[in-house]
């Protein structure tokens, strides 16, 4: 008996293959039911008519202002950016860039 025949008749592989077959069979049904539920749940005609509502929207491009800061005078540029964009500058620098705010009293404060 060669290696391939022996590995196919291994008693430990049969439950594993049965588990995989049943797992994919269940997942197929769960995916199908989720897809059908999503398609039929979005078929509502009770949505209000909002076509007559006008909304004034001003787009403020933070990244253009951020990348245009003066690198020779970063402190003043960051303060000006903070005045223009408010608290978003702090959120952007700490949460997105991951810059830890400095607590050193000798460093100039950027609000």
C-alpha cells in the first residue's frame, strides 16, 4: 500500500472531512438566507419624499490646509490650522497620525 492510499483511509481524516462538508453546507445556507433577507428588507416604499429639501453644504478641505503649512514655522502654522478647523486638528494629529501630545512645559503648546 503506498502513501496516497494510506492517507485517504486514515480514520482521523474522515471526521475532519465530514466536519468541513457540513460547515460549508451550513455557511452556504446562512449566506443565502442573509442575502434574501437583505434584498427583501430593502423593498420599502414608505420612504419620505426629500426631493424638495435644499441643503447648503460647504466642503472644507483640511488636507489641503494641512499639507500647505509652513515647515519653517510649524508652531504658528498649526495654531492657524487649529483656529480654522477647530478641534479636528487635535483629533487628526492624535487619533489618525498617532502623534502623542507633548506635556513638556518647554515645548510650545499647540491647541
